């Protein structure tokens, strides 16, 4: 059975239109080779629900959907400073007790905190309201710089467009990188903004930049991952000094060349492990790690499991050793 075939997003009055649109887009029905989700918005009193931009949403389902969904997402809403009513808090806590995966998007984390689900855990929210979350709920360790924080069956995400990062992380975690990357491409999004740890992203790694010269170099590097790719070589191809290249790279992508290359190599390794029967040693060579031992070390740091275990969980290969 798929990890979470049914998805319910709680949309209170004043729900964030962007948040509702993000989860609807990500978990919408897609191609035959991708998971198909039974997705629904739900609210305490079904009917017309006011959004944060004044436009109403017609929400047909009540809290009973939270009682049966495999993935429950608390969406952001304008009145998050006032906790939801007892029925909502009971429904969120009940979903967690029966084993559902529960997520809070943006200030939706306040609802999870009010339900007691974040006590003793790390969590994040929109950076602007992180101090308020920490003040209101002192038993929660707030990580204001994270795009998302994964605590197992409780996952919280940052504000605005970081809702995509939260949803794609959940897909990547449960269905593998190939599925997440395919959906990201369909939505014209970076497939993985990762600062080196799968569960805490303090420094995201974009896959694109607005500097044309750097973009050409990044594209070239992506096609030559099996090579050493020293920073001096990348700077030479960008017609810059190493110091200027590092400064321009950070300004355009928000990270360092080393971190970007590491994230790209690991993402490519994930896809090869999922979609081919290539030996782990060959995967390591193709993505530029040189040896299976180096790939294993980096992979365990990012995923918490060695490459062979990851392949057993997410392999889609059909034999023959080809991509």
C-alpha cells in the first residue's frame, strides 16, 4: 500500500490561498507512473470558507476526513494567534495517535503546537512568527532558519512558497527522489533545496540562478559530475577569479559551490539507485564520489540509511542496468 494514499488538508476560516493552492497542486492526480492521491480540503463547518485574500473557497468535507487520512496537513490561516476550537485540536491529536503523518505548513504549525503535538520536538514556521511560536509554546524547540523540520510522524514547514519544499520532502521521503523530482519538474520547481541534511535545511541549494554566465557553468557541471570539478576549474569556465566566482555564486544561489555540488551529486545518486540496477560502485563513480565508501558516508549523512537500503525501499528499475 502507498505510504499516504489519502491526504486531508485542514482549511480554517481565513485560510491562506497560497497554502491551499500548493497542497492542491502537489497532491493532484497525475500521470499513470506517479502516485495517485485521494486529496481533500476539509474544515470544521463545510461550505464557503473565507480565504486570506477575501475570496471564498467551497470546502465540502468536515473534520471526519482528518479521522481517516494517512497524511493530515494543517494549512496557515490569518487568525493563527487564536488557537483552533477543541474539535479541531482533538481531530489533529487523534490523527497523530492513530498513526497518521501530520504536517503543519507555515503558521499551521501553531495549530499543531496548540494540540500538543510539538511538545519536546523541533519545529519551524514562517521566520517572522518563529519568536512568537517559541514564546507561546516553550516546550517546542523552534528552528527559525529551516525550510522544514522532520520529526518522523510530525513535520513542519516554513512560510509562503516553502510549502512546496515541505510537500516535496514528504514525497521524496516516502516515494523516493524520482517521484518528487518528476512532480517538481511538472510544477517548474527546483526538485530539491537541500543544505546537506534531509531533515534540517538552514541553507537551501537552488538548482538555478539568475546569472547567465553562472547558469552555463552550473549546467556544464551537472553534465560532468563524474569529473573532480574543482572550484578553480568552475571559476575558469566562468571567466572569473576563484574569489569572484565564490562571491557571485553565493549571491546568485545562496550557497557555496561545494555545498551545491554535494547536493547535486547526492540527488543524482538517489535517482540512479531508484531507476537503474547499476552497482553502487558504478553509481558512486558516475556522480563523482570516486568510491562506494565515500558515497555511503555522504548518503548516510543525508538519508540516514546506506545506499543499498535506500535502493531496496525505492527501486523502480526493471533490469538491464540502464537508466
